[in-house]
C-alpha cells in the first residue's frame, strides 16, 4: 500500500472550505473517490462542495453523494464563484483542462486559495500546489482509501460503497492486469466496512435501461477487427433513436476484450460535427496512453482517451496508424 505525503495531510487539516472537483464525463473512480473524500472531510468539521462540469451518468446514481455534484451553471445561479473557497482538490485528474472546458474555462480564474491534486494517471501537468500522483496505482479510490485511513478517520458504509465502486470500475471488476494483492486487500477492507460486492456489481453491470440496451445493439453491430484492433462507434443518430445518453455508453469499449487474440479496442462516440471522443483499451504491454497523448488526451497504459476533430474515416485511420506501431 502507499502512504500520502505529510504535506497533503497538513493541507487537508489546515484548510476549512474545500471545492472538490472531478473531470468532466466522470466515471465511477473519480465519483467514488471524490464523494468518499468529501464525507471524510466533513466528518472532521470541514466544509466541502463537489464540482463536476457535466451531469453524473445514470448508471452511477446509486452511489452515495452522486446527487451532490454541482455544475458551473448551478454555482452561477446561486451567486457562488470559485473565490468562495479557500482550497481546491482535483481528484482523478491533474489538470484543470480535464475539469472544465469550452465556455466554463474561466470558472476557476478567480480562485485565490491553495490547490491539491490526487490522481493516478500517467500524464501529468504543472497544476497544483500539492501533488499526489501515483501512476502505478490501479485506482484513485485506492489512494483515497489510504488517505482516509492515514488521517485516522473511520470509514463509513457509504464511504466503503463509493471506494469499492471506484476500484471495481478501474479494474474492470478485478479482471484487468492492474489487479494485485493490494487491490484485493483494499477491497476486502471495504467489504468489511459495509460495501456489498454483489449489490455494487448488480448496479454497475446488471441494471441497464432499455434505452441503453438498444444503444448497445446498434453499437455492437458496428464492430470491426483489423490486425488485432477492434473498432466500434456510436453516432448521434444512434443516441437519438435509442433515447440513450452519453453515460449509457460507459464501458462499451471493453466488450470486445472477450476475444482471445484481441490486442486493443477503440470506441468512438460522436459528440459533434467532425468531433469524436475516443476511448482506448489494450491488453498486456500495449500502452494506449501514448497514443491518446498524441491527440491531446491521456490516461493509463491499458485505458486512455482523447478527442479527435476530423472526418470519421480519417479519425479511424489516424488511430489505426498509431496503434499498429505498438502491436
């Protein structure tokens, strides 16, 4: 297990009013990590507010605290700005460019306090007065679990549920190469603290809406495989026809992984005209984070993402070319 720095713990103990921010299009790891940290800090008398630029996807609504994340427009409507907080914690990301984009880029421009980063992604930035970045850690949830324990705060049932979910999401329900004895030990401790593995699995993987299932049927029909690389995509038309939303496509990229000889997977989601969000996955030593970085994205060795603004065919060709250099 890992131990957070004394500087981070001093920062958390000496500050009083935190805004805890996660990356846009949040997954279970950042949501669970941020919510558990927020609850832990509140338990020792701190004020916390959760920030997320985009709406939390429906599959994560079962997580305690998921309803507390506020969007920039909700802050504005209440007359609250980032200057209202003395401390900022960015969780599961290490740059404000992963937290706010487009019209919301100025949200943190009037923030005058200290900032901290808690993250496990390989790609780093210069942001943060205090940085705790552990690229070898399977999930940010494991880092927050360690941090809460180090601070002597009792882990409640709701914290345990959130942190267990965080670990499940970023380890593919303990199926990915990043699973080790530390992961299993943390999961065991969280189960002992009240997390119910069967319930969490059911909520994540056995609670699809009809809309999500209809979307998946359309997406899986697009599957092609070229030299060990699987490609799938979801167009805006597919979302419109199925009634699904962006969050319903969560984890679609991992389904082709069941193919024995598959080496990498790509899922392209259309987000605008000539504008695609690419999710990349791989097995073994194929580092898709290096591919994502070439398009301004990043992530982990076996799980990364980026945005490509180009025609669909050109986007696919560019990704194929880069991925084939690794295979």
